[in-house]
């Protein structure tokens, strides 16, 4: 099992791009929209990793935890503000 850890981490530029696209202010990293976008990117990276490393159960567990966390954030956003929820879904191509 040999993989590059830099492939698994989000770069500062990528994170800044998501904050600018989904955030409400310049440095808004805590809003549900930004958190969902960042988690979605990490999920995508983990899925690609698991395609190559099918027996990596530790990463699989991390993937399941991230999917659960994203689902909780999406449920929260849906109950709070439907317009923001729909904007996030459209921006990320979910559902």
C-alpha cells in the first residue's frame, strides 16, 4: 500500500476556491455550505483512493464517517434555509 499523502489532503488554493464559491463572506469557513463543499471534495478523493486500494478498510471507515457528517450538514441546511440548500446541491452536483 503505497500512496502519496498529498493526494489525500486539500491544498490551500483548493480550500480558498471553495470558500469563495460557497462562503457568505471572504473568510467564511464555518458555514454549512463551505463545510459540505470541503467534505464533498474529501469524499471524492477517498473514493478515488479506494478504487486503487480496495482492502484499505481504515480509509473506508473514514469515508463512511465523512458521508454521514455531510448528510447531517445537508439535513441541517435543508431545515434552516431551503434556498441555500438547493444552491449547494446545484453547485456540487449532488442528488
